[in-house]
C-alpha cells in the first residue's frame, strides 16, 4: 500500500487546519512515513455550506458512509462533546483503524477504554491535541515516564482565560471588555463558560492525570474556580507587588492520594508561568529524577492544534499502542502530605468578621485584602470564620513585608 487513507470527522477550525496541513505537507509526510497521505472522506454537519475540499473526497453527514469504506487506515476526530465522538472512534477501532482525537471532554472520560480497545485491535491512539494545543506535553510525559516518576503537574491549559487575564492587566480592561475581545478574535465561544469557569482546563488535567498517575481523582474532590471574580483593581494591585494572575490547573500525588484543582493563582517572577501571556499555554512537570521541566507554546488555533494532530498521525504509524506506553500504570510516590507554609492573598467582602491571630505573617494591602503566609489548615480556619473569604495561592518565591521586618529586627537584636 503506497497511500495512507484518512477520514476526517469535523471540518471546523481544527478539522480544516488538519486538512490544509495534510495538503501542504505531503513531501514532509512522505519523507517520514514513506507513503502519501490522502484524505478520502470528511464528516460534516451542514451539507449546504461551501468548503474548499478537493473533488473525489467523500463529503457526508452520515458516519455510516465513512465506516463502511472498504479501505481506511486512520480516523481523525475534530468534533466536540462526548457523543457521538466516543461511539464513532470506538467503531473505527473495531474496524481496525488508527484514531487521532482532539476531544478533551470525551477523552478525559473514555480515553482509557479507547486505548485498551486499540491495544486489542493492534492499532494506535493519538491524543496529543487534547491538551495544550501545540505544546507536546503528551509525548514528553510518555518519554519521561519510562524512568522518571511524576509527582506534580501544573499548567496554564486554557488560552482563553489566559488571554483575558493578560488583557485586563496590560490594557487595563474590565473582565467583560477582555472577554468580548476574546470572542471577537475567535478565542472564546459565544458561550464561554467552559473556558472562564475552568471546566475546559479540568478535562485536560484529567487526561494528564491518567497519563502521569494511571488514574483520576473524583470530580467532586477537585476544586474548580473560574476567573470571573477577579477584578481590575486586584490585578493592578498584584502587578505593583510583582505578581501576575494566572488560571492554574494542578495535580499532585502525595502518598496514595491525588490532589487536584483549577483555580486563579498569583505567580511571582521566579515562577516559569510569570511570562506566559495571551493565548499561550504552559505545563510545568515535577519528577523525582530530572526535577522540574516546563513546556510552553500556543494553546489554541487552527494550525497549532492541527500540528499536534498531524504529529500524532505520524506517531500512530511509528508505534503500536499499548496501555503501558500510552497511560501510566498506577504508582505511588512516597511524598508526605506536610502542612507547609504557603503564601496567599485573601480577599474578604466582610469587615472584621474573621481573626488573623492564627497567622504568623500577614500584610494588609487595602481594605479587606491581605497577603498572608499560612498553612492550609490555618487558611481553612479563616474560611470557617468567613465563608465570603476568597483566597489565591502564590506560586514562586514571595516574601511578605512583615517577614522582612522581622528579619531586620532579628539582625538588630543579634
């Protein structure tokens, strides 16, 4: 066989990007695979809409027309929602086709099942595009996990929320103004709730959890907070203190438990996420051997996501998928769950309804806004006193003014 035959499910921004990339990179693909790559079928929703697709390509609204093709090697899925995506890909695997997907919501729920089925059918699953667009975090983790044990992953996994926070800081815009601009630029949907409320990042984090730890925490145990409560005044105050707001997805294994969250976080200049701006994504991985590594790149858009899917197309023909090389088997990192001091910002809408007596160090930044250094248990006590209290953890080195004053005092005494 001198041609690899591909069916493309969906012809939106990502699907069109995949099609155009295959057309423009035939020489490169043949050099790597030794064969031409041909898109033979495209699944669409609206048959009346005009599309720039070559004659001879089957264009259909019925998946049955595609699955019944006698010769089909790869099914590339670029549609949304769990169904019918999962059913389509499952049937493609049963037919003996490799599959490539960008569907993070579906894959976070059904990825393991698809990979197990692919191994039985002796075909492969490519899913790099489910997380962080053009950032090759999936392949990087799979390479690291041959020897290293990952114990923590932090990520800016949603370009829309990062763009909004960047615009609010750099252009002094309100949240609604920055959201409107994101929608005008095509970064945010008409209904942007999945992005700004943190669920898009959550789906991606669960994919990473399966790869790194071989399991996922229950959704009810994952703290998911959006960015809608962050004000322009808070962003301006943070910048004056050398801090940037970022929407951070993180997961960490301590002993036999996974702790995960998707929350607004303050980042200092010492942290690699400080300079990640606009629609860029970044992932920081901590391991027991290599230490910490950070990958950064475009997180969304036609060609960054298409690039990840085309790289997966190449990869599925260069390896046979097994559970062992696609998802890590469950392992335990012996890392104690210590209640360590962490710096936070806390914001209270109620005055004098909580006491800072349990906190060793705190600075009042403005009325109702404090920076503190506290353990998680101490923070929980504050939250119990005031259920309207909002807390933002600080990543990277950050010293409170009160800490500095105590050091100076200690030096004078000595």
